[in-house]
C-alpha cells in the first residue's frame, strides 16, 4: 500500500518507476539510456543508480567505478519462541567483534510472536552466487539456544533470510555523481549501515537533483581512488584483531593464544608483499578485509 502511494507520488513529479531488471546503463549526448533484460531501451535525463552490489555490473568500465564486493548476511526469523525469563530483553546484542569482517549476534523482538535473530557475514566477489552458510546457521541457532530460548529441544521454527551488503574495496560508502557522467548519481557500498543512513542519502540526492554541489561527497565519490585504511601498522593490527575475534566469536579458539596472533602477523606480512608485487608503486594502504579477494 505504501509503495503504491510512493509510486503515485513520484509519477506526479514526472519521475517514472521502472519495476524490472536492468541490464545496462550508458550515456548518450541527450539522454541516459537504460536497457532492460528484454533489450528494450528507455531514455532518462537523470538516473539514480542504487542496485546494491549489482551496481558495478550495470555500468561500463569507462566510468571507473570502485571495485565492489558483497558481504553476505544471513539471519533467522522465528514465530514460535519460548523465551528464557531472566535473560530476555526486547533487543540485545552479543558480540566480541564490532569490526568489519565479523558476525555479531543480535536479537530483536518484533511483536508477541515474531523475532529476528541476526546476523552473519562472509565476503565474496560480486559475481559469485551468495548462499546460506551452514556455519552461520549453526552459530546463530547455538547462540539462540544459549541466550534466548528455554526449550530443551529445537521446537522453534525458523525462516532463513539472506541479503547482500555492497562493500566498496576501501569499505566506505559510494555516494554521488560520476565524474564522467554527472547525470548519473550512485548510491551503494553501504555495507551494514544502509538503513540507518538512508535519510541522509535522500538529502544528498535531493541536492544533486537541484544542481547543488556538495563537498562532503568528494570523499565518497563512487569513482574515487580507494581511500587509505591508514598506516601499514594500523592495517596489520586490524587484520590480526579482526580475524582473531572472528575465530573467537565462532568459538574456534577456546583460550587466548599469542602464538596464533604471531601466525596472523606473518600471514599479513606475506599478503602485503604479494599485494606490493601486484600493484607496483601503489601508495594507498588497502583495507585488510578484502586482501583474500583482491
Ligand atoms: C542481515 C543483514 C542485516 C542488516 N542490518 C542492518 C541494520 O541493522 N542497520 C542498517 O543500517 N543496515 C543493515 N543492513 C544493511 C542494509 O540492509 C544495506 O546497507 C541496505 O539494504 C543497502 O541498501 P541499497 O539500497 O544500497 O541496496 P539493496 O538493499 O541491496 O537494494 C538494491 C536493490 O536493487 C535491486 N537490483 C539489483 N540489481 C538490479 C537490476 N539489474 N535491475 C533492477 N533492480 C536491481 C535489488 O533487487 C534490490 O532491491 C543489514 C544487511 C543485512 C544483509
């Protein structure tokens, strides 16, 4: 119902909603051409392109869009819980990893019956099919049993929900017009913050539509060179801590281990050496979250 209202509203403003799969978007002198999956072409004066990780595939390489990866997120939805009395709150979070790569357990009561239990995260390239990961389902149900339900057996029923979080190679959002085509506005790479920051992005789109410049967006330009992570030693300690905490939250290490941290440090040095060989003269420190995918 809300969407119907929205469609009516935008058509009043002469913006057309095209509810189908887009194959390619390219620019011509007078118009932007949008080609759908049946190869039918549509013309537009301006385009807002916000197709999650797929954004990368819809544009020609000549626009130099930053590389995008997908962070696959898996969560559970339940409608038949019997909750632990002591422990229970409407919303709570348990995590040891608040940083980039990590999964984190959170529980959200939607109403008397329904609850959301999230969420895992693993990274793949955009052209890989995202699938439900057994380890995540196992880990979420394990924590659910530990923290939420009072049932001895898993009588609780779940649906598994999956989504893809678009993540730019430097892990900052990609928001703004293209340098080579100012009539196309990109909004993607929002990772795990897209819902929270969408009102702000709407404001930016509104300003762009009015032809106003926005200095803030330079940092987030979709066709920028990757923003630096920081110093190499900052990247190294992040690399060690994020992998270590991911192993910890999945209970793959029981006791703290300096030996493992040393092993991860050596692994980092090896990876940096390989990256330096691959990207000669590259000055920016790349984000360690993506070293295994570059
Ligand atoms: C499990 C999970 C939990 C999350 N929790 C939070 C949270 O608590 N808070 C928060 O702020 N964010 C959260 N996020 C992140 C948030 O969902 C994303 O940042 C946000 O959805 C990104 O919005 P988007 O519009 O850029 O992309 P998407 O929501 O991915 O939307 C892209 C749309 O483009 C469409 N599309 C793709 N290709 C084409 C094509 N060729 N033609 C036509 N349409 C196409 C897709 O069908 C989709 O509808 C979570 C994500 C996941 C996966």
